[in-house]
C-alpha cells in the first residue's frame, strides 16, 4: 500500500511553527505515529529519543559508547585490604551476646555478619531487638569490642598502580563496602587513598573548597547487604553507566551472584580462604590485583558486544 504524499508547503508551515503545532498527518497502517512528529528545529525524531535524551548529536561520542572502552568499575573494598581474618569481628559479636545475655550467634550467622550492616545483623538476622535506640546502643558496644582486638589494616601490593591505571584510562569507578559511609571514609583516610575517591580529610587544609561527589557506597545506601544487588545498582547510578556496562571487582561469591543477577560482569580475586573451583561462576578469576589489566575489562565488553 503506497503512503500518501503531502506537498512541501504543508511541511514548511509546521517547520516555521517551531513545535507549537503538531504535523497533522493521518496514521497509515504499518507505520507508527512516533515517526511523524517535528521537533523545535524542524527535524523529524522519535518520541523515545526526545523524552529519554538518548539522541547524542556527537557521532564520535556515539561511537565511543558502542566500543569496549565505555564502561564503569565497581570495586569491593576487600580487594584492596590484606586478609587479616575476621576473628576480631566474630569475637566482638560473641562478647556482645555474652555481656547483654542475648542469643549466641552460630558460625553461619557470623559469616552473614561479614557482609551486612551491624544494625541489620542485630535486628533482622539475630532478632535481638527492634527498638531503634536499643539497636544503636548495641551497635556502639559492638564497635568498641571490635576495636579492642582488631589489627591495623594494610593495603595489598599494587593498589596505587591499579588506581592510577583507572585514572589514566578515564574509567569511572566507585568503591563499595559493608561498612557505613562514615567508617568507610575514616578507613580510606587511614589508608591514605581517600584522594582517589574524592573523600576529604577534615585535618587537611589543602583540600579543594568546591564540593565533589564522593566515589563511595556504604551499607547505609542500601536496605539489604549482599547478595542483594541493590548496592551495585546504586553504585552504577553514581558512575553514570548502564548496568550492562558495569564490571564488579570482588573477592567473594556473593559479589558474583549480585553482579550476575543485574546483568553485570564480574572479576573475582582468589583469596587464601577460598578454593579456586568455588569461583568458577565468575567471568574472570585472578590471583591478585597486580594481574588485573585494562585489557581484561575490554575483553569482557567485547564478549558482550559479540553476544
């Protein structure tokens, strides 16, 4: 069936109107009405591109977003820290239960405490209390007990080189942790890597006066901990990348489960307390941070484009 043509003067009238009137063209069978509208510049475009802003005028920018270099990285904080064990945190929970005459946590529940917020562990997993004031007191006591037996945390070799590589390649990144934002900031400042994540030190007077968005995501940014993928969705929003263009760098199987549930790629680092065959569900498994290169991220994005 041939589409009825209209004279040029009819189209010019609506171009001069600059969007005040819609082009009154009747619908034809097999054609969508979204292709029969004129924008303010007199060019035909679809409603989807105008509403969602997906129409990028720069062709080089469009080409870059179709390539393998356009992605974001979500990093778990454990990838940067040496494995000192979780005995201090486990003993802190046990000591808190003993002092407050609460139900003693099992080994499985102590493993769950490694990846959730302490307030969530108290109220939802252990069911010790539902009163917000009581939960706050128990959380303060737990933090005191944890600091008594905790050893100072140190960085793994190659952390600074890895962060410099991300900056040189212009890759947006964000660090996530099961700690809250305030504790995460203090830890990054103590490790002297806070400047990489735009975290300001209050004692440093040479910091910029202009406020910058911090590249961190803590447990208070999500309702639930891993393997719930909510914190990864929040992190993808921070770095302004779609979910299918994000790569998660983690150390546990829960990171891989949360990343794949959203459609993200995942690279896991093989730790001392984890067997390698348990990490086979990850896209790439590396022994340490020094083996992670920029080419690994490009290969993940290339496999996604080919598929």
